[in-house]
C-alpha cells in the first residue's frame, strides 16, 4: 500500500472541500472494495483518501408512489435484504444475490458499484433497464442524471471532480412490467461476471410486448444497450422464437474482449444464452403484473 493520508468526513461539504483542495491526488472512499484493490495494485496512486462513510443520510432503501430511493452508501447486503425488492423490483435482487462473497457484499456500496464504472459491475445494467437515475451532489447543488448517460468509458463517468453520487432513483414500473438479470461467472459466490444481460418488458392487455429494453454487461467498455435486440421484441407476442431472434441481435451488439476469464467468442455465445434466459424470466414476471 502506498503512503496516503485518510480524511474522515461527516458532511458532504467537508468532503467536497477536501476533494477541491487536493484535486487529482484525492479519491473518495465508500466501501473500499474497488479502491483498496486499485491502491494495492498501483492502478491509482493518490496521496489523500476522503472517506464519506460518516456522512448521515446516504444509507437505506425507501419507497413511495414515485418508486425507490437507494442511498449511495447502502451496502449490497443491505440492499439484498430489503423487503422492497420484491415484485417489479425483483431484478435488483437477481444481481445482489449473485454479487461477490458475503464479506465483500457487507462492505461494497451501491454508489461504489456504479461510480467506479467497471465494465463487469452488476448493478448498472439492471438499473438501466429499470430506467434508473443517479443524484449527483456538489457545493453548487444537486443534479439528477439518467443512468443511461452516466458512463463514458472504462472507469470514466460524466460526474465532475466536485460531485459525489448520493442516491439512485428507480421509478415505479407501470402495469405489465417485468425485469430480470442473468449473469455467468467462473466461480459461484465471488466470481466477477464474464458476461451478463439485463432485460425488461412491458406487456399490454393483449399480451403483446409494448416496450422492451436489453442492456449487456461485461462485454463492452460500458453497460451496452442492445437497442436493435429490444426493437425485435416490440409489437410481438413473447415466445421462444422471438426471444431467440432478440438473442441473436444482442450477440451482434456485444463488444467482448478475450482475457483470462474467456475468449471474445465465448462471451458472445454467453450473451445469446443469457438473453434468452433473462427474457423467459422477464415474461413470467410481466404476466404476473397484468394478471
């Protein structure tokens, strides 16, 4: 570990002042499950780490008529244990159940999983098909930004240096909506995703797919919306043949690389399998929503 100075903050204003003072030599610390690995591997070499774990009001999951509000410091374990994740929000639980080991889930935060902008992160694809947005705080005020437009490239987002991600907002889904997440990892429990697919459908009263979204994870630099695959589904009756067509389109949208976890060809094939698997579960959930 490099020599660093740790600053523990109790307010966002204090954290922003420190980040402004030390600029690129400072990093925000939440759960630390990404940052500490980066420090040990010298991927990043800051001289100051600003902890926001003592800031009140950034934890917990709440619900109202508008939808869910998930505090950025909510751990993955806390999110997974929330009774609010049933019904139309069940897809979030699909991701939290599969993420990492219990020890990591007890530390890793929702905000960190998003703001780190790691291609294999599990929450961003799910939250994107749920049409989620993030709340970014800075000394000049707050702004709300659709998660679709948050990511720029690997480990880069549109957040300004003085901004802190404070919450995730998930709108209440409409009637007939369903979503699901499917992933593949080399080891159960703590393997990171080799490929992942999040999908959502909205069924009309006649059973036709009125709307659809598919987002790919771990097979592109950022979570990749498969727009053409979603278009295949719209206006169609859901069945295995339609899902197979969408899966082929999703495979074409993938931009996988070859590394120690699998070849690009293997990852592309996984996208097809996972798309069909996710859509089958989505359809079952959506039909419950219009029953």
